[in-house]
C-alpha cells in the first residue's frame, strides 16, 4: 500500500514550505530529514528529555511527540534561526561564555526553551530559570552554568546590548 | 522510532469527526487532540490505531466561556491556555493549579484539557480536579450529545464511558454560589521528579461559613484504578471546625476505604501513607486560602 500523504504549509525560521508528508512523520524528522535542519536533536523520542524542543507559533513544544501535520499553517522556530549570520544570539553567546554546554546534546532544546522563558519574563530570578528549564534534561553541566547563561542573556536582552559587543569576545577568535 | 502507518483525517466539524469515527470503525480509529499522550504510545508502538481523526481544525472545540452557572471549557483548549485563563482563575482555580503540576510547559502548550481527561491515566491530575469540582463531560456521538458526570466518566485505567464513535467536546464545571462563605482550594501531589506523573495527588475544596466547614470536596489520585472522591472524609469535615483535629480525622477517613495496588514506583503502604499526608496538606492549604480570602 502506498503511504497516504497529506499537504502541509509550514513556515520554518521565516521560510515557507508547502509540501506533502506522511501523517506519521514526526515534526523533528521533518525538520532534520526533509528540510535538512539537523540542529534540533532527537533524544528520548517520547517527550521526556526536551532536546527536540522547538517553538510552534512562539510556544515551546516537543517535536518528537508532534506530527509534522500538526504544524500545518504554523510558524516553527528552530535553533538554526537564532543566529544572524555569524552573529550569535545573546543566548547562544552566553551559553558559550558561561560554559552552559559540554557535550552539547541538550543545547538546542535548552536554547529554544530559554527563549520562551525570557519572552514571557524578561527579568527572571535564578529560581524561575531553574523551574523553567526543568522541562529539559542535561547530563553534563549540573545546570548551574545554564542558569547563569540564561540570566546573563536576560540582562543583555533587556539592555538591548548587541550580541558580541562585550569585552571578552576576542577570546573566541 | 516511528509510529506505524495510519490513515489520517482532519475534519472541520464535530459532526464530521463523529462520522469519520463511525465510518472507519474497522481501523480502530483514535482521536488526535494534542497528541502528548497518544504520540509517545505510538512511538513505542504500544498504540497502533489504523486511523487518526485530528481535531485541530475544529475551532468550536477551543474556547473558555461562562454558560449560566457553569464554566465551559472546549475539549481542544490547550492546557497552557486554561492554566493562564482569567476566567478559570476566578471560577475554577483548582483546575489551573492542577494543570500547573501536569508535566512541563512544552507539553502543556500542545496538550489539551479534553485529551488529558479522555486519556484517563490513573495518575493524571486533571481527572481528579474535574472530579472534585463536580464536573460534567459532554460527549457527542451519532445520536447527538450526552452529558456524563465525571464520576461516571472515569471507568478505570485508560478507560472512560466514551463509546468508540463518541467524542469528548466540553468540560462543564459548575460554579458554586459562595455568597456568605469563604472558599479555598488546593491541588498538591507527590512525585519523584518535578513534572513527572504523581505517585499520589490530592484535590481539595473547602467552604468556610464562619468557624465551620460548610462543605468540602476531596479527590485523590494514585490510590485506586481511577481518580476517586473521598466521600467519607467529606462527610467528616462537613459542619466541623477547620482545625488540625478535623483535618487529621479527614485524612484517616480518606485512606480508610482504599486499597491501592503497589507498583514499581511505590508500594501500597507507601501510597496509603502518602495519601494521608497529602490529604492533610491539601486541606491545610485550602483552609488557609479560604481564611485569607477577603
């Protein structure tokens, strides 16, 4: 039996895609395999670890327990949409600076979830960040540096400081 | 990990969805709401429906409104929307508090109130909250709508009164007349990891009339095959002073008739002890909130 395909119209990181997918195709596989955006990671594949987190119309969701057809008509944001060219998003910049990652497996999900947390509350307390990222598992950092990175990014986003405009950027070049 | 293949429909109306469920009965169709319970089961191939009827385009199922004495929540309303709703905060804050304990925000952003209740996980928070609130569930099938009390709707683990060709469309929560009394609520639970399913959860509502409890409602998860009401404890509280002795007696009464089955997460005795403790905590919090209310 030829698999049934279903038309979808989805905008990913500002780019519109009108295509047909098998209804059983998971959103994370659509992003990685059909659109060639492997930044979103596949982890536990049953909605527990959070590394597949993307934004659907601005709200964080688990793309491993969402069918691509459920994103029909929606805007999806993935980690690939964060940086502007070579200029990292303040969240990415601070994850780098504060060592908010080691193996990096959880990072795309952490970044997308952190974006939603800061959109809802631009000036969170450390406890609010901790509570907010409790949806996402990290097995390397012990979370402390992730919390520090999110708080530092919050400061910069509130101040409107441009990414990379800080003193210690030269250590990366 | 891939779900097995299935046929897929996206009806635009409830009537169309019901027709699809009946027309594809041989394929053992399932309703897709937010998918946050069903899709993990399909990823594991523990669920293999031959046909999914996706409700996402049925706009009428996403709403929060007041209808006379009831707060009415459309079955497809996202949990995060209900959690943040000012109407729910006023009319049924217990439900918002229960949702805040259900998984994590990314799950609640897609997960729906109706999907959670229709899935009927025995450890889930929302069925217990709806049970404590004397909620009613509206189901639509080929013969039209029918209204089912929450206590009759919850049949067992992952089992409800919904027929195969019926669709849960609305959750109706009666608004209590609190004139002259002070109302308090609490949903508390024990889980090993924040955001996990609760091992034991307790929903409590109290109404204080002067120095007496006029009415109490208690529902528990984790001690029976479904969420259950603790009627004996409610009777023990009615007319009593809201003091530690009454709360302790209610906690004893709440667990007296239960015989929880132990599993890998917690044994029967652990569940009983936890239930007693969490009934007490829920009542303490509900009573203190009722007292603080101006």
